[in-house]
């Protein structure tokens, strides 16, 4: 009887050892330090560069528009030349779209890379998600967004358009109906 | 009745680019007396120092959102009657209803154009 128990124990320990070995292999394959120190910061840098480029382009375009609107039209030839010069700068500034498109493609590629590694790890380890927010900070931020109705821009087909907003603003009664209340808590 | 061109207007947005866009659109519509604030708390401070004829505010800002600013304004007897237009990318129905209940005068979803801005300002002052 004791021999059977020893064998069973050995098998259990061997299974645990195999699982630990497998887990170590999967953790290694996840390359978490590579994600943390290289890929995720690189994606962040690309997104920051996109924000900067779009801001610079917007400012350049608006400066040109402001200069054109403020230009003196009393000398038509000079005015035309000035406006044409400013419009050339506008076209040049619009080149940001090509570069930002390439940067977005790099970020998408990085996200796909991260997704593949995390998916493989989750499948190999049978990981299940814990319920609720991952940290107190995340919980506070989620509560703030819920309380202040912060959703950010909606994708095409989501949210309501200006016409529907106008109807709500014009027709919505001042006192809340149950439907209104339900919508607020939906 | 349409808004007087001398109307002092406060734009509240945390993106300088959007402030510049709205400022230029207002200029095209004839409004020259335009001030700006980067979030709700700065706007509130400015509103307590000067009487504005219209506030045009974004929704999603930190630390104080446009929605919180609207509620603060409506609960302050000295500021409560200030016309308030929300200009935001927040386009969920619940946002519009919440803003309406909080006392917003009109609501514009981004992106928008000068004609929409003009019509909403006119609607506020016609109502």
C-alpha cells in the first residue's frame, strides 16, 4: 500500500515538475522584459510622434490660413503670389498623413506581436482573468469615467449625429422620465 | 435675436489646436472678444473674475471636465444664467441627455463647421 502511495506521489511530483518546466518555457517565450523595455515603449514613442506631427501640421496649416485671411488684397498680383506661397506650405504640411500612416502601421504590428505572445501564454497556462480592475488606480479611473460620462470619440456608426443631438436638445423634457433614467444607467 | 458681435466668449478646451480652430471660426462669424481656458477649473476662476456672455466648452478635460463645469456654473447664482454650449467628441445619447439635464443650452459634436457653430449660437440667443 505504501509502495503505491509512493509511486502516486512520484507521478504527482513529476507532473508538477513538468508543469513548472513548461511554465518556465512559456514565461521565457513571452519575453516579458522585451515587451516591457522595448516593444511597448517603442509603440508609445511612435504614438507620441504621431501626436506631435499632427499638432505641428495643424499649426502650420492654421498659420497659413490665418496669414492668407489677414493678407492685404490691394495689390492683386502680390496677393495672389502670397496666397499661392502659403497654399504650397499647406500642401507640404499635409505630408504628415503619409508618415503618421506608416507610424500607425508600426504600432499595429507591435500590438499584433504582443497579442500573439500573450495569447500563446494564456493558452499554454490556461490562465483565467481575475474579475474587477487590476489596480486601485484603474478602479478610480473607471469610476471617474462612469460618473462623468467620459467615453471619448465614437467610431463610425456608434454614438449619435448632430441631427439626433439637436432633437434631444430641442425635445427632451426638463424632468426625467424612466426611459431617460434607464439611459443614464445603461 | 442673434448674438451681439461684442459678446465676450470663453472657450474651454485642453487642446490648444481646438481653441485656435474655434477662435478662428468665431472670428469669421464676427466675434472678436474671445478668451480661453484649458479646463473647467481655470474657466470657473476666469468666470468669477469676468462676466462672459457665452461659454463654449469641451467635455473631456482634467482635472475638471466640461460637464462638472456646467454643473458648477448652473449651481452658482452669480453665473447660473450664462449661456453654455458643449462642443465635444462625446456623442453618446446619455452624454447629451446628461448635459441637457445639467442645463446646457446647446450641444455640438466634433468635428463641426462654422455653419453649425453659427446656428447653435443663434439658437441659444433666439431661445
